[in-house]
C-alpha cells in the first residue's frame, strides 16, 4: 500500500486527486495539506511514502515545501503537481529534491501509473523533457568548471556520471561502456551517494549548472578532471 | 467545456468526457501562451545619446576663402596697390582652422600680423581683417585653455603691433574687436552650455519618465497575468481533475462520477463569473462605473434572495482605486452569497480621513475560511485580494464580527486616496526637477 499525501491550497483539487487515487487498491491517501509546511508535518506524522504537491501555494510554496518534506521525512518522495510543464518553479522543486512532476491534466491511468512508478524508484519523465527543462531554465556558469564534488569521482565513475547527466538509462550506459547493467547500477548508486544527490534528475541539473554539459548535451572534453592512475 | 459537462452529467458518456479533457488541454495551452506573452519584458528604451557634432571645418574653409578673395580683390583693384599681401592672407587663411586647430589658428594669424608689421603693409582690407580677427578670437575663447589663451595673447600683441603703422583709430578699433569678440564669445558659449545641459537633463527626465511608464505597464500586465492564472488556471485544473474522477468512476460508481461532473460545471460557472468580474475591474474608469458595477452586484445578490444595502458616500479618486474597491466589494459580496447563511449584507464605500474605505458586512454564521477547513477557493480569493490591496498601498482586514446578536463576517479594505511615489534611487545623481527652471 502506497501512503500518499495530497498537498494543494485548492480544496477541489485535493478532492479530485484523492478521488482518482481512491480507485487504485494499491494506493491509500493518508492525508491532505494546504501548504508546504503543513505538508512536512503531515508527511512525518502520517508516514507518507509519496507526496503529491502543488507548486504555487499561498504560505509555504511547493519548492520550499519539497525541502521541508524531505527534511521531515527523508524516506518520502515528492512529486510536483503542476498546471504547466517546463515551469521555472518546477525546476526549483526538482533542485530541492522532488522526484518529478505531473500535470494536473494528466490522464487518470497515467497519474496512477506514475505514483506506482515513482514509489518503485523509477524516473518520472523522459530525458528529453528533462533536458528541455534544464536548457530553458538553468543558468549555466559563464566559466564552466568541474565542481569540486565531481573531482572525487574516479575516471570511470565520471564517465558514467556524464552518461547519467545526458539522461541515458542504465541499459544504454551499459551498452555504451561495455559493462553489465548490474555494474552500471552499482556505479550510479555510488556516484549519487558520493555527490549527495537524491536521484538522476539532480545529477542532470548538477551537470548543466556546472557547465559540464553544453546545451546540446555534449561533454566538454577539456573539463575532464586529471586522469589519476592511483585512483 | 461547460455544455459538454452538462451533457456528460446525464449520459456519463466516456466520449464526451474525452472531449472535455481535450478542450481543457487546449485551454491550458492557450493560457500558457497568454501568460508567456504577458510575462515577456517590454522592449527596452535606449537612453538618450548626444547627437554627433557636425564637422565645423567646411564652413570655416569657405569663410576663409571668401575673406582671402576680399583681400586679393582689394589688393588687385584697390586704389593703393602695393606688395603682395602675404601677411594679410595668412590672417584670413587662419580662419579656416579656427575650430579644428584653435591654437594653431591664433598663432598663424599672429604670424600674419607680424609680417604685416615688418612689411609695413597698410591695412587695405579693414572689413576682411576685422572679420578674421573676430572669428579667430571668438573660437579661441570658446572653450578656454592655458595654451589657447597664451596663443590668443600672442595674437593680440602682434595685432596691436601691426596697427602701429596705421592711423590712430586703428589701435582703438583692433582693441575693441579683440575685447568685444572675447567677451561676446564667453557669454554666448556659457549660455549655450547651460542650454545644452538643460536639454540633456530634460531628455534624461523624459527618458526616465517613459521608462517608469513602461515599468508600470509591465507591472500592470503582470497583475493581469497573475489574476488570469489565479482564476482561469485554477478553474481549469479543477475541471480537468474532476473530469478524470468522472472518467475513472463512470462505470465503477456513477454517483461519484455525476458529482464530479457537477463540480466541473460549478467550477466553470464560478470561473466565468470571476473572469467577468476581472474584465469589469479592468474596464472600470472611475467613480460612476464603480457605482454602476456595485448596483449590478447588489441586484445579483438580491436576485438570490439576500437583503442587500449599498451605501456609497465617497468616490475613488482614480481608475486604479476604483478597480481595487470593486474587487474588494465583489469578492466579499460573492463570498457572502456563497457561504454566509445570513440574509443581510451591508456594503459601504465611504471616506475615513484620507482613506477610501470599502466594507462588506453580513449577518451570516461566520465564514468557512476562518475555520480549519476552507470553502470553494475562498481562502485563496481573500489572500489574492489582500495582495492586490497591499500593492495599492492599502490594507485588508477580514474576519467574524458580532452582528445583531449573532456572528457575521466582515471584509474591510482601506485604500489610500493619495498615491505615493516610491523613492527613486537614481534621483540623487541628478538635480531635482525644480532646478531645471532656474
């Protein structure tokens, strides 16, 4: 049973979402909240697994709300519920640790599938959408440099990281680097842990923000950290 | 969308619901485009730039040629023919560079006068010489520097030297020309500098004014964008979500599906009412419009069976105040209609001190937004209104209040009648507007 918390300032939106989710036996809506700080409290008290949160709310908005929820209940995943795709607020929420976003116009069956998917650790949207989002709203550093955190990666991990940042799936990375998918999975998990990132979305954002990736998604070869055989 | 929802309510036809969804998605796209358009920054106005100075040397060269011709003409056909007037021609030729190489011009003219003195040449062409001397002196004093002043003094000395061979009054004439021209030039250029500065200041002010107007327009557009977003996108979100609810429940639980479609219809209806109010607010043009709008609103509530009293003893000073006043009254009266169980509503627009006060009171049993739960978007309506009133420099207060033994609800907006101009940090670098006239 996935324990879901619905957060929106509009009573009718909460009711609507709740009623859609109620048709799925694997999902239980454990509560509702009207803004971000209330959501954080509710997420902890009700032990929510997944928080569906509106972006723009009076009081604590969805971006701050995401941060608060993840602090109050680190086990929870936050999915933004938004009216428009590719919104700068959505990017802010993703940077704050949200696992993805869903449009309020999403068809009910896709909404349910998405809830199951995110709960199962899947990525919510295609790499292309993510890249478009990041290209539109992330301000790239004028003088790109490898952030210090990336220096801690081994050359192999760095290679895997650039693939992740381009939005490649584990299978694609495995094919490109002649590795087994299980090895890639281990690499990705270790990279995310080492960089303190929540998921692959944050990896993409980090790569773009640091200027490691250019708009076309190609790697800046000159920015590769020195290959150190001792690592 | 609404007619489809009405139809779908009775038939629960999945095809109809799919069409509602399609319409809704199209509306989202349109809203998005509209918002992007409204949020686009206005085109930047380039700051005024100084007009490029025209090349002065052409006119000077022409003048010099003319004066030289006069000298040559007088020498060739004049009564007293003598040696070639090289010195005099040097003086007239110096006029050609008086503005481009001012110092050089003075020195060449001085050299010419010395030559005149050495060759004891008579001042055959008084007018041409006087004109040359005037022009060169004029330019030398235009924007004085140490070097130019020194060169001018050399010129004055040599000129006076040259007059030694001449009749007595030549010295007086030459001195008069030198001093008169110098003083005239000084005064003229000072006046011109002041004029230029004043014009530059007025251009800066007019540029700043137009920038401020553009900024205000952009802000206004953002306000409209926010209002549109608040009203339309919320309504569409609700409508789409409840269409989804109806879709998933059409066979599973028809009662829930019908209820969801009811919500679609009522959300659409209230959005239309709110959009009409927004439209009205944007068209309000002053006090009379406000009175008409309020009267129509009173009729709307009366038609729903409420006992409404309207008292308008003060009028808003401008269209902006009228807009905020109208929105306050409309929001509060709509809420009274929606939530208040009471049957009496008192709306008043009056003056308290320098403020315009808009108050709406009802005798209903409190208000949903004061409790833990919230009504149909009412909370956000009052929050949005608070924001709008604050933007206007006023304050909004709302909450339950005793009313004839029971508990009513009141909304009071206090709007400043005198618009305050926000301080401009750039103003310190320029003199105040008042100084322009001095």
